[in-house]
């Protein structure tokens, strides 16, 4: 079947990348449905307080997961695109670096937990052993560097299979735990099992592709080069998780586990849509890089069309979910989660800036503006922390939602203040108001 194309993309090139995007979309949609249904079942089983306790460990270690990834994923994908013949040394070196970083952050996680517990106004009620169990996700996720290889090969189908299989196994475990009325500690172990299932699935798929991790090699000089080149992306990833997750840590500190449990359902429903920009941008990144090398005008057209697409989808989601949020909570959740409906109608609008931020982030990588990416996420993180400190004590979890919305907007459009990237900021503004679509409708 002949696929329709987008302006700025050659029909053949678009069909190739669209198919890869389609597989990635299927992976994300499958993952979304499985996680959403399982998460709703677990939340209703544990109640708002228990759900808050379950979500706290992952909220805490997310910062360290980003740190231990070292910002290598996107960079290794780019390196594999440019020199595929070096895949074993690239993957082997990246894996060794991520594994080492995962081990190094473990004591930092434990130290952070005790500091927060001693300084917090409220006690989230999460015992240390829960944190200790989940912390090993940072170590296990090092094998996920295989994802970069599949992305460089434009093999979205294999990524789909890996993610769907891992999430089906995860869902089965959680459903069994609910059926046998297991205590919350077993659900904590299930969080670690999620990472194990995903790692094993990546390994199996990699070996099924007639590749072997036993061919990987570590190179000291390459390791120094990778760290030197990717450290801005690593700090950027840390700051992204900081301003995307700090609200949950601060809610547990200022309020209680019940408030965190309700807010976690909001974040789950709101952020579940974020697979769309991640899958689309990841799949189209090779096409954008190719256009940059061969045709500057096509490069700009592809970026503008990507921004337009991201805005169109995210605006539609925000509008629908704003009106549907009361019904969503009434149908899906128990009564003690009802306060989340109003919060969701606020938080969902942050998705517009997340969608555009994902697209413009690829532009920054393509142009080598990794330090600028670090700065803009740092500004967003700082604003989020300040607003959360101010608004959570006054407005509760609604204050956290507003803080996230404003922080995401500032971080995304920070590039409009920088002369060399201002054009991209203007392009994103045009996409929000759908200027190109309006022009086409007027001509029509």
C-alpha cells in the first residue's frame, strides 16, 4: 500500500522512516495500554497511600537512572549511523561505561534517601529496603544500550517486540500479585523485575539478529572520547528528569504518600502520551540528519513539519483530556483518587511543550548545541523547583501541576532568547498557532 507523505520528505524516504515510526508507535501504544491498565489495577488495589509508597522509589532513583545512562543513547545512535562497522567497540565501550556508572550511583541513592528523610516536613513512609531493591534498576538498564543499535538500523519492529514482550511479562506478574493479595513489598520487587524482563528481551532480540554481546570490546580511548562528547547530554538528561520528577519528591516531602499516590496517577495519564514524540522523533532523526548533510532547505522543511505535527497532536490531546478528565477518573479509579481529575486537566497541557521540546532537542543534537540543551533544561529545572517550593504548600498537588506546566514551557522556548537558535523558537511558535495549516486552508 502506498503511504501518503509529508511536505519536505521524499516519498521513498518518508515511507521507510514512517514504517519504522509505525513499529515504534506500536511498541509505545502496546506498552502504554499494558502499563496503563496494569497501573490502574495496582493503584486501585493499593489505594492512594499505598500507590504513593510504591511510586516514591522510582521517582527518587529516576535522577540516578539518567545519570548512569551518561547521555550515551542518542550519541551512540549517531555514532552507529556514521560508522556502523565499529558497532562492537561502540556498544561494548558504552555498555562498560553505563554499567560502571550504575554501580557508582548506588551509594549516592542511599545517601540522598537519608538526607531527604531527615529534611522532609512529611514522611512518605517508604522504608530503606524498598529504595535499596529498586536502586539496582540503574545497574540492569546498562544492557539497554542495545536499543541504540536497533534505532541506528531503523529496526523499529524489533524494538516493538522487545518492549511489548517485557511489558506483558511485567503485567502478568503484577496481576498475579493482585490476585493472591500480595503485600506491597512484592510490588516493589516487581519494579526491579520490570528492568530485568526488558534487559533479557533486548539480549534475546540482539542475539536473534545474529549479533553477540560476546563480540563487544572496550576501548579506553573511545571511552574518554564518548564521555567528553556526551557529558552535556548526560547532565541534560539529569536535569530533564529533575524538572519532570522533582514535583513527586517534593509532594512526598511537603504533603503525604496519599497525595503522591493521587498525583502519580495524574502523571501516569498525562505522560503516557509522551511516547508519541519520542517514537516519531527517534524514527525520523536519521532522515533529518541525512537532509542536513545534503540539502539545507529540505532540512529546514523537515524540522518545520516535525514541529507542526508535534503541535497538532499535542493540542488535540490536551483539549480532549481537559474535558474528559472527570469521566476518566470516575470510570477508572476508586473514589479516593477523584481529586486527580482537576489536576490532570492542568498537567496535560504541559505535553505541548514536551512534544516540541523532543523535536527541538534533535535539532540541538544535529547542530552540536549540546551545551545549550543543558542550559535550557537547567533553567526549566530551577524554575520547577522554585515554583514547587512556593505553590505545593499553598495549592497542594494542583500547584505542582502548574509548576510543571510553566517549567516545561520555559525550558522548551528558552532557545528563542539565543540568537543562533531563535529561528527554531519562532518555528515552534508558528507550529503552536498552526500558521502553515491556516495558510494551506486559506489557499484551498
